[in-house]
C-alpha cells in the first residue's frame, strides 16, 4: 500500500508538470500581429486575481529602446485580438514607459500585448482614466505662492512640464520624494478608496508646508502657507463628513521647499478610537504586470535587456552607482555568442548578466549586441543613472573598496577625461598607487584635451606617488615636463615648473632644481604670489641641500617677504608655538593610539609651519619633528636625509644633538651599526657641552659591546 501511494503521488506530480508546461506553451504561443504599421510589441502577463471589478487596472513599466513617440502617443494595448483602453502615465526617465491598462472583470491570469513603434500614429482620444489605487506625481517647484488654494493652483500650473516621475504608492503618507530630490517639489496624489462602512468620517491633513485635500472633487481640508509639521493631528485641520458606501476619489496637493518633507492624509472611520493615516488596504488595489516577451516585426531575434540599480558607494560628497544589466534577448536561434555591452561612458563588457560602475549621474545610452546564426542583432536603451530616490528611507550603501576590482579592470584609455579624473581620486582614496600612476599616465601622456588645471594637478599627484611610494623621481620629473609642455597658461606652467624643481630636489639634484626655480622667477615673473613664494622656498631648499646656509637664509627671507596672511609680526612667536605644540600633541596621540590619522595631522601642522615661516627649516625644530614622523612611518631613508641636511647646513642649531640621536635610531633600524655609532660620536665631539653627550657615550659603549656568544 505505501508503494501504491508513492506511485500515485509521482504520477500526480507528473500530470501537474505536464499541465503547467502546456499552460506555459499556450501563454507563449505565437499571436498574430495586430497591425503591421506597429514595429514592436511586448507581452505582459498579469497573475490571477481573486477580486475583480469593472474598474480593474494593471500597471506596468517597460523599456522602449527609443522606439516610441516622445509622449507615447503610438502605444496601443490588445487583449487577444481586442484593443483595450490604456493610458501612458509617464515617459522616462530614459527609455521607460509607465502604462496603466484597463482590465476585464474576468478572474485568472491575463495576457496583454503592448504595441508601439509607429511614428505615424496619432494620439488616442482620452476616453479612459484609471480609477484604482493611489497614484503620485511629483514636480519641480519653480516658484509661486501657497497661502490659498487659488495661489496653489497657479503654482501647480507653473510646474507643468517639470515632472520628476509618476507611479503608484501605498497611501498618502510620504516623508520624501520617491522620484527626485526631497526639497523644492510639489506632490499631486490621486487615490480611490473603498468605503465599506457608511457613516461619519473625520479627515485630517498633517504636512510640513502647504497641503490641500479634496474629496470627490470638493475641497475638504487645507493647511495653506509655509509651516512645520506637528507630531499630532490638529483639530483646526480636521473635518467631519458623511460618507456613503462605495468608491470615493481623494486628491491631495502638497508643496515642500525644505528637506523636512511630511505629507499625510489621515482619517478616523466610524468606531475607530483615533485619527490615523489612511491605510494601504483602504485604497482599491491595482494589478502589477510583468513583461514576459518582446518581438520586433520581421526580425527573428529581438535583442533586449533590462537594468536595475543594485547599490551605491560614497566617496566624499560623490556617489558611485552600481547598475546591473541582464540580456533578455528573445527569438529562435541555433547558436548565440556571449552578449557584448557598451555602457555609454566609453567602456564595454561581455556577459549574460553583468554589472557596471558609473562615476557620474546622468543619462547614458547603453547598447547590447548579440551574435546569432552568423548575424548581429543590436538594441540600445537610454538609462537614467542617479540616486535611488525611492530608497531614501533605507540609505545603506556599498563599501567603496568592493568596487575596486571592477574599476581596476576597466580599459583606462577608453574612459573619458571627466570619469578618469574621478577614478584617480578613487584609487588615491583606496591607496592603490599603481592604479593612480596608470590613470594619471593616460591623462598626462596619452590625452590631448585634458583641462590644463586638471592636467597639472594629476601630473603633480603622479610625481608625488612615483617619488614617495615607488622611489622613481626620474619618472616623476619626466612626466611633469611632459605636462608642462602641453599647457599654454603661463601660471599653470609656472606651478608645474616649481613642482619639477621640488622633484629634482627629491632626486638629490639641487643644481638642476635651482635652474627650474630661477626659470619661474624670470620667465614666469608675473606668476601668482603663491607660486613665486614657492619658487623662493624651493631655492632655499636647494641651497639647504648644498649646505649653503647664507644663500638658503636669503632665499627663505625673500619668500617670507611675499605676504600670505595678515598675521601681525609681533605674534609670529605665538603662531610658531601653536603649530609646534599641535604637532607635538598629535605625535604623542599617535604613540598612544597608533592611529596614522594623528600622524598625518602632525605632518599637516609641520607643513603649514614651514610654509608660513620657511626660515624655520634652518632653526631645526620643525625638521626634528618631521623626522620623528618619518621614523614612525618607517621611512628611514627620507628621515636620514632630513637630519643630515640640517646638521650640514646649520651645525650650530640647538636641535642638532637631538637630531643626531634620532639619526642613530634610523641607522639602527636599518641595521647599519657603524653609521649609528658615527652619528653618536659626532655628538660627543662636536656637541660635547650638550646634555645629550653623556647619553651618546653610553649608547656607543652599548653598540660596541660584542654580542653574547650563542650556546
């Protein structure tokens, strides 16, 4: 008996599968083309309904591939062989059509065919209006009053043609604009609710700024003017009314100029203890259609795709957008190759399902190519890449680093300048220095039309990365010279020349650097004061590197004579003291927390200090603190260079003994004991009166002591 039941169960399951397959085949069976003037059609399936009326509405949105007329005047809908009423609610953003379809009262699944692609078609007469659910249209606020309904009407008229979007919502209970930015917009709600219990109802509006509520075409309650939203419903904006059983129309108009959006239509039905928002279930339901097929007349394979916003990542004040694309190509084919994509920003990809990262919001024309049976079939869609306005209450974002793999794999040479500049910032933020170099190399060496200021900035960034991260100052100088040769603006040329000089200093070529700084002061004598000041400081740094204290001091003094602030001279000591103490505090905080942000803050203070008072580079304390930061970053070679230059150019600096003690630590870290001892011996011989001389002798003895023998 158990075996019999098992056999019967399997048999029933098989019958169900066969019936399901048959039903699917019937649903997707070819249907005769309605009218050959229309080039495209989409099949829409609506799942079964349990409750039906003569006013049922199906809402569907579908991509048009740009084949419809701008206003959708050529859109027609058929059920079987019979035309049915429909209304284009909104075209866009991009190649999207939002459509309402009048449904029959029959229960069960329904199949519609949406025809479009007839440029000669005229608009249908407006004989049908969807009267189900709760529909919202939002528009850009372009000015106007809201102190009375007459003023609000005029304001709404002014906003015509400025629609952000149209769609069905759950109810009139909104704290944001689901189709655009949530300030300076107008909401126009039209809903139909089913009054199942006749009697006395209280209606109330609660809003931030003006709101007006109509019932069955008559103004019911209003709260005009600019105002905030209270936490509870106020009696003066509440009205009682007798309602009869059946469907009633509610209209609600709301103006929002600030970002504190509130728009609520509330009621109190008979027998309910308090006023509350009109719930979703009070509104008559609508059906949602699903696009299940696409055909192009006379074409065996219809290339098609869908897209959706899958996430966003934040970088500063900028959003990156992760958009997914799915190949939906239909039609008979023996063999098909991997679909190819062009994402409208110069980049391409392959795959049935693929994701792409956009760095800028905007309208993009995305193309899909499908090779099948020796032929190529193509389609394209305009898509709007923007913030997911409908997800403003769920602001979860992707982690920026999760985008790295996709972005790093892009062909940089095919990315336009604007996006490539953003990509450089992206890689720099993530510390991906090889990619910074790759992207900057395209901008500096392979592009002809990069904006000159951006070109200079990225050339300087690439030089900094090449020197500090990769130890390649020769390449840094080469790329800076290439950028300098491309720009025409003399001020930008001067700034690049200063940067070339600085990188030559990093390359330990002070004489060549001096030539660059002199060029700024002669060939580009009319450069901005800041650039000229940098050139004088650069000359001072070159002479400092050459251990020429007098010439370094003279150059620094010339830099100081070029004013950069209105700081009174008598307060210089106070300013220097503040900067030095701030740097000391950040270094101590780093030692406590090991947070490199603290070390970066210390370095920022030192940079400001030496910019405002370049002569301090000969005093020694700023160099000592800078070297302490370099030691903590384990940048030993740069730290050694800083200290050796200071001791050579300013041997009488009161900070020289302490700097030499730190120099010993640098050499010990590099396991160079002889040079470590040499630094200490300089303290004991040249600075024997220093309190640190005794400590230096003790360290020498410790370093010279032989290591204990291994057992």
